[in-house]
């Protein structure tokens, strides 16, 4: 059997088949691309959601970091120590308020500048730059600030990040002037307390023989009633006994426990009386005593005798300071908002040197050949009994101003029963 080959398709039919196959492949490709696009679209939507979530998380972290940064800055601003932070290039990145107060440098003028530019090279030897250059942290270093010569105690520590890498140095320091002042006051009080105990013992032992001398002198005066010359000598003995007894009383006042007796007093009337007393003592001067009082009536409670004693001593000191004449001014400042009244005794006499000022209220310290050194110590004691303060401003050749500042109203935590060391 003879098999014959099929006859070939016409050319136009072959083109149709090819077109059908191509169309079929195109549809399959479009379907594949559509499915890929839908999957890609779903993935993009998923990534967009994840990105938005990450963005919200990042935003929250940024806000938290900003809050922590502000809290950290507020913390540094509120601490009582001066804080300076520098980066690894030595540029100041933080300069808190207390640092500005201690160094007298505006923080705005320091932040962003180099540490050496602000403080100079000498300050680098014991500051943040020393730690930055050489590594060791500093503790308890005492130094004086450039510019104002302020004594401070300083220390440094490294700033590290979360990976433990060093990113800067913190320098912290505290003002030592007040601490040194308190330490000196404590030592001074210890010395004066021991001196006061000795003075009290001496005064107590002194008053007994003085009493006997005074008694015998009084008897002798009766027997010498007809001898005027001898009577004058006896009177001088009696006056000397009275003077010694007054000094012994003053010594006891400096050391004994005292309860002040508060009464309402008219301070203007009291100072006016003192002015008349001082005028009688300075008759050789041409009206050296002046007063400057507010127009309103001024009354408050105080121990009149103690206050009068203090003002009398200040007034007499002012008169004695004016060897070549001058004036004494008694004045009052009424500070209701501060709950204070200031009693001021000023003169334009010889003034007080800077060396003498710190010792002025020490018992037995005097610059006068015949002085006992108890007058101003008693003034200070009387002011302390009233829970007040006394300050002095003086310039040699210009004069001195003593200001007694007393509380007008006594608060519940202030006691009138005082046992104070001299």
C-alpha cells in the first residue's frame, strides 16, 4: 500500500496559527503579569503599613528622646553645682545656670565655643580639657576661676554612649567660699566659746571682792565725812568699783543664758532721746547729731534695755570716731514686705580698715588704748538675742555705717529664750 505525504497548509493558514499561538502566549503573559502586579501591590501595601508603623515608632522615640533631653537639661539647670560639658573636640555643648553664676559668664556666650577660648590655657590644667587630653578623671580639685578668682572644688567624668564609647567630658564644680566662711565661723565660735567660759568664771570671781571693796569704801566714806579731800579719793575708789562691776556684768551678759523681755516700743522716740544724750556728750561740736525718720509712727516689740544699750554703744563709737568733728546720723528704714526694721547709725569719721572689720565684734578686741573691747561684742549679742543681723560698711577717711536689722514680727519658730555663744 502506498502512503502519500499530506499536502502542505497554505501560507495564510500558517500565519493564522502563529497569530493564535502568539495571542495565547500574550494572554498567559498578561495573566502572569497581573498576578505579579497584584502580589507586588499587596507587598507594597504591607510595606507601606510597616513603614507607617516604623515611622510612628520612630516619631515616638524622637519625642521621647526630646523629652528626656529637656528633662536632662532641666535637671542640670536645677542642680546646685556648676556643670560644663564638652565634646571630643573641646567645644562646650552644655553650660548650666549655676556655672554661669559662679564664673560670671553668660551661658549663651559659652555654648558652642572652645573650652580654652572661654577659660584660657591655665584653667585646662585641672579641668575638663585635662581629662580630654590625658584620660584620668579628676576628683576634689580646688582651684580659682580665672577672672573673678572664685575658689571652687571641681571634678571631671567621661561621657559615654550606649556602646561604651567616649563622646565627651563633664566638669562639675561647687563654690567653696561659703563653705570656707562657715568653717572659719565654726572655728571662730569655738574659740570665742572657750573665751566666754573663761570670762564668765573671771567675772564671777571678780564680783565678790568688788562687793567687799565697795562696802568698805562706803564705810570709809561715812567716817571721812568731814574731810573733803579724802572724800574725793574715796569717791574715786567707789566709782572705780562701779566701773569694774559694770564690766563684770557685761562679761556675764556675753555668756549667760538670757530671756529677753519684749515690749512694744516707739523706736522713733527712743532714738530721739538718744540723740539728746549724744548732743550732751558732744557739746564742743556744732550740731553733729542728725535724725532721718519716716513720717509714720513706728512701733514694734523688742527688749528696750538691750536695744537701747546696743544703739548707745554704736552712737558713742561714732562720736569717738570723729576726732576732728563731723556728724552722726540716726535713721530708720521700715521694710514691711521683708518684715524688717533697720536701725542705722552712720558717721563721717575716720572709718575702719579692711583688716579690722572681720574682728570688729570679737570680745576684747579694740583699737583704742583705753578700750575694753566689749562694746561692739555686746551690740552683736543684743542683736543676736532679737534674731536680727548687724552689718557694717566703712571706708577709711569717709566714715562708717552700722545697720541693725530686726524682724518686726516674731514667727512661731523664733524663740526669745537664747543661749548664744559669743
